[in-house]
């Protein structure tokens, strides 16, 4: 379908398709491409089924997204692509994901990454490397490469990643999509497994700048759990879409 967020919301509004039809289409496409690309470490079908109907009534209308494997979602595994955390189940949800859930973004899968976000070649994940969707046997770079591949291959409409040094910027560039870096204080890092806490940031992967702007207005928030977040983040919720 190769939908952007803007086109998805327009299609829902004009009743060109339903959120359920789009969800099933993306789940099918992602699962068919994943054996070749290895972008996703798990598909969260139970989570998607549980929340699909409720989220469809919210502003983002159950928008199918994927999330890097180091961002916590309560009750879901969060392994950071490491054998050491293979059975770790998140006890709470990261603030960035809470904001997306409240707006109706629906996670359909968690994406591959370098183990604990330490690396760049895609070779350190316990789940094996991912592959660039445009060039066979070439890397998408790391460490948020699973999210980049998922968006570039249209396995999801958008995705979240994290960046400490280059982990979103480089895979976005190599995969030909938008990788958006917010101001440091804009998006809470609470609930993101840290690599280097004072440098880590939550980033957005999208197909267009317009989509990144839309997600920023939802993700940005002042968070009492994150001392580095700022009250100015609330101003970003009012940016014109």
C-alpha cells in the first residue's frame, strides 16, 4: 500500500478503506518480507488484536507502526536483541509509547537492533543481521536498523528508533527514508533501555517530513519521570500539521 500517515488518515476519513483492512494488509506484508529482511524480531499480534478496535476510534485510527526492541511496552518482551534479556517482560510502558497509544498508534511489531544498541553493522543482534531492502546483502547500518528497514520496505507506516551517536541518522540515510532528530528535551526517554543515558534520544522514522512532524506533535511532552524533558515540549503539540 505504501501509505504515509497523512494518506492513511485521509483514506480513513473518506472511507476508502478501514483500519482493520490496513492492519491486516500490513501484518501480511511484514510477515512475508521478514524472512528475507529480518527487520522485525517479533510480531505483536495479540497486542494488536487487543487494542485495534479501541485505537481505531482515536485520532491516529490504529495506525500500524513498529517500535525498536529497547522501548518498553507493558506486558511485552523487551530483549534489546540480547540473549541475556530473552525472557524480560516490560513492567511498564515508556512515556513515548503511552503518548502514541493515547493517540491511537498501533504497534504491530518490535524491530531488530544491535545488541543493547551497541554497534552499527547489524551483526551483534542475537536474532541475526537485517538487510537493506534496496540492495541485496548490504547493511542498513545501525543500531536502529530494524525500524529503518521496516519503514523503507513498507512493513509499517512509521516506526520509532533511538539514537545515541548515529543510530537513526545513518540507517535512515542508507534506506532512503526520513530519520527525524527532535531537540534533546522534546521526547521523554523514560522507559527506553539506556545505552548512554545523557546522549540517548527517541527518534522518528517516517516516509515523509510531514509524517515526522505529525508524530512529533504527539510524542513531545513534559514528563516528571524524565528530568531532562522540558515544559517547552508542550509547545510542540500545537505545531501546525
